[in-house]
């Protein structure tokens, strides 16, 4: 059976994928929606960052005996998937990313970090605070602080990360939403061109927020990727 792991973005959780999971399941795909530590009420147990999240998903795959699944990673989830593929060349059968930010300039990061200030959020978007509480429970305050710190780390590490993409050997599609104001085409294409077996796609009428993506369209895209790079039907059915 073909297995797909769905990796959420920063401040997101596995529940973000319910609609996409249903669409993929109807296609006969076995789906796992993974929560990174500190997200979706999952406790913070280790140092918080891309490398740690990469180790988390690789360890989870070993524990659950998931052998070379396909991965769809939204935003931070895509960054983690690519980083895990750099660390372990045989970890996945293929990776699709959507809305993953690659160019973390100092100016951009400072603006994003300011948006994670709890007092500022309470003042301008108190409803979002309630949303974070419901999604992440008592971890939401630490999650904001840790996410801000992770973003600042990306400012100094993203250049080396981009160069490391050249070592990825599995197929990768880098995707961007056409109305995404956080991620631009140039950085996505630059990342895509670092990877030997890769492609770039644009999701129409979609913003950076994952909820704006059409789950049916995403599922079709993932199935097209699997059909292109995956096993034949006979192989998939064992």
C-alpha cells in the first residue's frame, strides 16, 4: 500500500489536513498526519528547530515501520521534509512542498518575529489567541516563543540549507500558491533547481494560509506525483 505522510506548518497541527486526508483516503492511500513537538497539544520534549523536527519524523518512521513513504509538507513541514531527506538519503520515496519559505533575510525574519509577539497578537487579533489555545493547549505561549527563535536561526542557516538540497536524490516538487505574499517564485525556483529530479508548480487562487488550498486539487496533484514516480499498480498492490 502506498503511504503518504502529511507535515504541517509552523503554528499548525495535524488537524489542518482533515479534508486532504479524506480525499487521499478515497484514492486508496494510507495517510499519516504527523504533529511536530509543541504543536497540536504534543509536548515540547527536545530542543525546538528544523533539525530536531527532522529527527522526530525520521524516528517516528522507524518506530511505525514506515518504509520510504511519500511526504507532503506545507510551509515549515516542507522545509523539515527536505532537511530530513538531506540527512537520510533513503528516507522518502518523494517529497511535495507547498508554501515553503527558503529565503530568510534578516529584514523578512524581523517582521515575521514581530507577528509572534503575544501582547501584539492579544491587542490586534485576540480571536487568534483563542484559536492557538484550542489547537495547542497550554503549549501555545512557548510555541510562539520557540517559533520566533527558530525563524531567527533560519536567517543564518538558509543559505547552507539551499546548497545542501543538491544532495537530495529522490523526486521533489516545489509548490507555491499564486496569491502567497510570504513566498515568492524566485526562491522556490532557486530551490527546485538545486535538486536533480524536481519540478515547480503553482496552485491557483490560493494564499499562504493552508485552509485556502482546495483539498481536491491538492489530492489530485499528490496522486499525479505518485503516478509519475511511484511503483506500478501491480507493485503497489504487492
